[in-house]
C-alpha cells in the first residue's frame, strides 16, 4: 500500500525468484549462517513469525542436508498467527507467540525436548513513524525472546530481526542478560539503506533464578534508566560484524550481471 | 479565549520534532514555540478546561499551564516518564490524569507531582496501536483500545478484580487490519474507528438500560452494532474525529475526508504534498479543521461550507429572436460561448447568432436581454473578453470582428453597445487574443497574425502583422505582449517570440526565437505576465516560468513544474492567494495553490472542452460554464472555502542530501544561510536558515523524474552551479543567481535549469528486450554521490559521480555552452559506490576519492581527465556547432585504475570528511555501516608530473563503537569533529594530530539527542564559538552547539 520510489527488485529479489525461495529474506539467514555457523549440529529448530516461510525453507534445506546427521531426527517447527503453504519436513503451529500454550505445543512437538535454535524474522507493518515502528519491533523481539526462554536449551542460539534505531543499545543489554555472546550483524542481502539488522545471540545462559513466564509485561521494567546505559562510560560492546565474506555484489548494487548460480546449496 | 489548543496535535517530522508550536486560529498567526522533549517527537497534546496542557511523546509526559500575559506563555508544571509507550492521555475531573499505554494498561497519575497512583491491566494482553478514554471520573472511565489483532476492546478500569485485571465489556470485530484510531461521540452514541484495511467504520451504541444506573453498567449491557463501513481512502487511515454530525478522517494517502453519519462521503481534499496526514483536530465553534502532515505542514480547512453548489441560470432559447426550432423539434438556440463582464454580468453568444446579456438576479435567476442578432455569428463565433472585462470581441467564420463595450454608467451594468463592426480578415478567424484593453491579436488561416488597435470612429487599425511557423494546426492558443515583444503559444505546443517592429513596411514578421513543442503536442493553454516573469501553462500539465532579456531580445526558460492536473488552463497572481493555477483534472475544474502546493477548490463542471470564464475580485470567485447547453454559475467567497496554511510543508519524504550554497558576500555578518536539499520526493528545495534556526523555503525545483540523492555545488563568478543527481541515472545542472540586498531577510534567487542528462544503457534502446540473448539485471543506475570542482575559473567544471553500478563516472561541464559531457566510467570497487570527493593536491593535481560498500577508500588520479577536459573545451569553442551527438559517447578506458586504496571499514562507508594539513597530508574521517569512526592521516605522494602517485596511511585512530548504529554524517573542522548516526545522536568530538610524535586521537566532548529519525547526513557551519549542525533524514533539525561548554 505504501508508495515508494525505491526500486524493490534488486538482485536478491531476482535470485530468490530464480532459486525458488519464498522471499528474498532467505538470503539474510544464509548469510548469517556463513558468518556465525548457526546451523552447526542443530537438529531441533523453531521459526517464529514464519510466514511466508522463506526462513523455514532455509532451515529445512540446511538442517536436513547435514552430511553426518540423521534426517529423521531433524525437527523444525514454524509458528505464526496465520497458516502458510506447507513444506515437507516442517511442522506448523498456528498460534500466538505471547501465549504459553504455544510454547507448550512447541515442546510437545520436540517430544519434551527443547530447541537448539530459535529464529524470528517477524516485523510489524511499518507505519512510517520511526519511533513507533522501533518500539513495536522491540516489543516483538522481546515477545520472541520471552517464548524463546521457554523452549530454548541452554547453549542454544537465538536469531532475530532488530531495528538499529535510537534504543538499540538498550535492547542489546537486555539480550545480554540471557546470552553470553550477542552480536548484531547486517547481512549484505539486507539493504544498507534500511535500519534493519539481525541480532545473533549465542550460548543461551539464563540467570540461575530466572523462571520463564508469560505474565510479565515483556521485560518492561528494564526500560527505566536507558539514558544511563546509552550515555554511560561503559558503552556496550556488541561487535558489529559485516556478515559473510565480500562477494562480488551487494544489495545496493544493480549492475548488469549475468545471473548464474553464485551460491550453491546442496 | 481566542487561541487554539489543537495545534501540534501529533505533529511529526520536519521542524516540529520535540517542540510545540502555538498558533492563533482566527488570524493563523504563529504565537510561540517551546521545546518539550529532546530526542523525542511530540505525539499528542491534550488540554483540559483550565488551560492545562498535557503533552505526550513516546514514554514521556509534560504538563504545562498556558498563561496569557502580553502574549501566551507556557509555564512548565510537571514532567515524568512512564514505563510503557503512551497511547492516550485523559484529564479527569479531579485534576488527575489517566493514561493508556501500549500494553493495554490504564494508569492514574497526579498531574501536579507526576506520581503514579495505580495501574489497571486489561485481561486481554496485547499491543495497542491506538486508544481512547472517555468519562469524567474514575468510576465512569471507559477504555476503547484498538489492538494489533484487528479488534476494538471496550473495558472499564473501575471493574478491576483481585488480580488487577479488568474484564473486556465488548470486542468489536470487523476490521481487517491493525486499528489506528478510535473515537466516541457521547451525544450520538457513535464509535468510529479507522484501520490498516483502508476503511472507516461507524458503530452505534444502543444502551439497553436507560435508568439511572451506573454508566459502566449501562455500557456493560449495551449493544454495539456496526452501522457503516466507509471506503474512500486509498491507503491506511490514521485518525478520525466525530464532530457535529460528521466524521473527519485523514490517512496515508494525504486525503482529508468528511463523511456524514449515514456513511456517504461529503468532501475530500488532498493535501500535504502526497505525504501522510498524521494528525487532525477540529473546532466546531470556529468552524475549522486543522491537519498536520508528514511534510511538516499545518493547514486549516473549513468544517462546514455553504454556497458551494453551482447554480443553473434558467435559459429559454425560444424567448429570443426568431424561432430556431428545427424540424425535429430541437431547439438550436443554445449558448455557444460565454464570458463574464466587469460588472459580474454574463455575455453569451448562441448557436443561432444572438448575443445575449444577462444580469444575475438571484441564486437561480438571470434577466436575459437580446443585444444583437447577426446571421454572421451563427454556428461559429469566438467570444473573448478584454483584460478589463469592459469590452468583448466577437469573431466570425468569414473574418468579421465585432467589439461591444459594456455600459458602465450604472452599478449593475446597463448593457452592451456596439463599438466596431468590420470585416478585418479574409477567411475564418481561428483565434483572437486581447493583449491589452485596446489591442488584440487575430489569427487567420495560414498562421497570419494581425495585431489590431481599437481606434477612434469605430474603426480597427492594423498595427502589425506576423506569421506563425508552418505546422499542422497553424493557429495560436495564447498570446501576451510586453514592451516591444509579442509572445505567442500555438496549438502545437510551441512558443514563439516576435519583435514588434515599425508597422510601416507591412511585411510579415517571423519569430525571432522559438521554443518548439515546449508544452507537448496538445498546445499551450495560457501565457500571462506576472511582474517580470512570464508564465505559460500547457496541455502537458506543466507550468513554466520565463525571463525576458530585453537587451538581448530573447527569452530564457527558467524552470518547469509538473502540476497535479492534466489541463492547466490559466494562472492568476494576487496578493491574498499568491500564484493560483486554474485547470481541469478529468471532469473537474480545480484551483491549485502553487505556493502551498494544494488544491483549493474542485468543481465538477464536466471538463475543459467547453466555454467557460472566471473572475477573482478580492475574495469573490465567479466561475461560469456551459454544460448540457445551459449556463451554470458558481460563486463563492474564497475566505469561506480557503483557510490559511499555518506552516508550509517541507519535503514530503526522506531528505537524502543537503548542501550549503556559498553566498557572494560570504562574511560572518550575513544573517542567513542558503541551503539546498534533495529528497526522495523528487524535489530539490532552496531554503534560507535564519539566525534563529528557522527554515524558510524560497524555491522548489521539481523536474527530476525520480528521487534525488546527491547534490554538488560549485561557485561561479556570477552565481553558483548546482548539480543534482539520483534515481534513473538522471543528472541536472542548475544555475542560481543570488541577489542579496541590504536589509532583505530573504535573498532573491533566480534559478535556471541549464541541462538535463540521463545515462542510457545501449540495451535500453532495444525495442524488444526479450529478443536479446543476454539476460540482464535491471540496468537502472542511481547516482549515489556527486562532487564538483572548477578546473578553470568560471568556465569549466569537473564533476565526479559515484554510481550504484559500481562505476565512477567523470563529467565535464562547460559553463559557456551549458553542456555536460560524460568523459568516462571506471570501475574498481565492483560494488555500489556510496561517496565521492575531489582533492586538489599541493602540486595542483586533482585526486578523486571513492568509498563503496566494501569499506575501501580508493584514490584516483584525474590529471589526464582534467587536461582532456580543458582541451576539449578549446576544441568545442573552435567549432561551436560541431558539438554533435557523437561527442557525447563516453571514452571508456578500462585500464584506468585508482593509484591506491585502503580498506578502512568492514562494510559500507556512509560518511566522510577531510581537511588538508601541510605537506600534502589529509586527515580523512570516515564513518561506516559497522558503527566505527576512523580518523586516517593520509599522505599523497606525487613523485613526478607523469609518474604514479601514491597515497599512504601515516597514522590511524579508530573507535569501533562510536555510535549504536551506522554513522551517516561526519564533519571535521579545526580540532573538532561532529558525527551523527541513525541512532539519532549528534556527537561532538575533539581531535588532535601530531604527525611528528605519531599521535592521532579523538575524544567525545558532547552529545545531543536529535528527534530526526533515520538520519542521512549532516551539514555544519561555524560562527564564532558556535557550531550549527543541521541533520537531515526523516526531517531536518538545526542544532547550535557552543564549543566552549559543549552544550
């Protein structure tokens, strides 16, 4: 519905169409994996806010193709409010990520086991008012984190979309309470003009006394003293890593290129 | 009290930001401005009945008391921050405040102390996009919450149970998207909601209990039903108001719609330059609506208007002359042409050749009189009113011209008197144009133009004769005269200039200058002088401005503006309304306010293919037109329909670039700065920033066909050259001539478009691209950055452009012949180039810097390019005419590579600045996507004139976490550095560099939190001990930083 002069059909859009991904965002997860190896040894993964399902496609393709793993052990659960087109090897749950029942349904699917990887590419419909959009995106991330604390095994990985707006350092500090390694990365398939980036949280390590709950209004208590966190002497170190090696094109580039399969997937 | 509390309600973006502005409603005068929040936009303003204002923005609340002393003063009372995003605030009778926050929680606060008294949660927990509170006390308070799950929840916080959870009374389902606004009208018991699904929905509340029971109980038992679903917006609908039996809604499609409660659309305006309308408020007493748009503009609109229906003036053809009814019984005596006289009377000429004069009596009545009847005028007759509207000229099929004068002896006009009747032209008269009150121009067959003067003794005197150039439809459609020059526009869209010579020779004069097809193929519709400028409109939907150089005897087309109508018909300049354009948009007549860029009036008259006339005298607007063979008259008082603009809008989309235009008197005493901004909304704006950091737009240049991303400015002796480039690989060259006068607050700027250049990929010209064997990926290139430098004072300019296809393109611009030539394109990065710059070394060699998404800075030696540029200029001046098309083909030399490069960042370099230090050393500051700020001391070594140059990094300092997100703006000055990033911080650094002791370092000195989202860049200037920083992105903010205290 939004009018825009930006060219939406960049090279990754075309590559996605050519390679059969449901959306160009599939490349973002692939690029994040190239950098952080988030799929290594993972057999149980959850995709939150999955529709239209491009990240689920990546999970299915990558996890089921590990050379040394047994395909029958691989379980991938996709959660969204709306149903999406089915994918072979993907279990779909139609549910609200702020509900405890959804978390329980995920655990049930893993046969009372927890997940090793949770990914979330959800974003609100942006209104154009940046401060509201950033707030709602932060709430979505925190809701995703909240359900993640219910289903993620210690040592697990959480990947989610984050808007690098004015309160990004606050969000980072919140995530660092749960993970020992938190990085923000911007895959080259993400437009450099957007404020979108991805937070890759590795080694889930909840505080000993932390009990996952759906009742708290999404970690709101932490919001009080954000000026201190941002302006204080100990600025949070969250190394920014340009994801992936520098391959011959990026999303802003629109040169005349003959399209060949530059990325090869097994 | 005669002020308005509804200003700044949810104002966003440009200039409003964290400030509140107060205007007087009836005079539209700006009263005061107060900064409320730092780094947070004001989202809404709520007033109680005692002049208390509560202002909310994000999680912050501030309370002010509005006092009236000499003028209005805002005195601060309390301020606090909540834990959650505030969606709505409501004053309770006891002076406390109730607040709804985004997690569906209502809290009560003491408005004096800012202490929280209680929190009540709703049993349904979800994110709210909007909320409304209604009820004067806590016990009666009702919450209407619009959720992200497409529902409206109605609940009462006073029904809380033990767990602090309050039950939902009603859930309204029906919307197919996020709810953006809810309003409730207690009088008519209506709820109105707007949503992402583009609809406005109206719900009626039917209270089942009408006894004296508690209000909340009444609501609990009430039945809420959906009354109407209203579609009229073309995009998301942001806000609505129910007032005085109408519903007002505003949305992303920049429309302001007024609906009646029966669900029908009453009125619709398009406003705010196509940007979202974020806020709306209304005052029934003042009959005013106020809107705030994403372009930063604030406009007033009338709530109710009267007398807006055109009247049909009864007309009976058989009353006049002989009976013209045909055998089929059809009346042939219908009006053909129509005009308005100076007394407001109507003249028509009918198909049977009757000239009628009508005095308008009442709303639907006219007193028709037959003035003249002539068979010559039957079936074909032109009717043209003189500029003073006291004379009317009729022209016939066989060359007769009749001029009548209105009898002005009485107030209402006494009739028409025949002044001249003469067979002036052999054959048909194709067009007739009045040039002044006694001179007109006729156009006969074969393009013969004759200029006539109304002489004495009822005779026409031929003054001059001209000839139009040969064309398909060889007649004029508009003409104007100034001094010794006649300008004619013809039916083929061309404009011709004739010099009026002595009339003794009687020879036909040919045009001395022509602009061929300047207005497309459908013709020029008007040519009117306003002051020193000539304005033309054409059927191609553009308005053009020209300047006549009388001494040189030629015209200059200054610029062209695309209007939002397909048939602009005429222009008008008045002191009260500025430049107005009247024209047709499909079946409507529209009146377009060119200064404020908005449509003032829309009249469904049926379109432009009819006879019509109009007058605007003071505030009285009259418009007559023929429709269905009848005379329609529309009159209105402009005051009633057109309300002033409180604040003019700025760019309607993201501002992508800003540059300062050097003033000729470039001294510090100059009280203003001239800025030029480019935006995604495809416009380039020239603005003046005064001492008080107020911004005033003086010109809008809008001929780019896509977003404008980059601007380069180059000073000339008599003005400045501006290069603008952006999407669709379009480059434009503009010349600004700035006239500064003593005591003038705003300089006069003459702005002329000199050249427009587009890269055309050879494959693009292919008519059938699908036949091409090679599959290509979209070749549309964008110019990401531009930099210009004069290589020969005042005549030749070197322009380098960084392009999205990874090429560095080099252009040469010759100021004498106004021509831009592409010299070559060179690739190194193989990735999108983000920034380019030009350095002139101590040995006078030109070095280009390119920075791309690979984090590298590359150095290019442009010496040979510059030499070629200067040579080619000489060549061009030798054979002036030989600058043919083949000259424009680029010289691609694939071997040309940068002489050095350094990788500084992990990924894209978004911002840079450099200063020159002695010894060909340059201190380069770069800021990247990776949040790092890097200072590099670079030495450029030039061994010999034609030997390879080298660039070496001597020293480097970096802060890898200088900002929380990508750094998009950097400016380096003497020992200070200003940086800004998407995290909305502006940081002031101090740097020091000692090449001898090998030390280079920088430290943070101060930080400011800007309200501009998605900051794209920075511009700074220093005056005394102050640095003024101007950040741009989704808006523009000007901040003054004091260097000593660093505040």
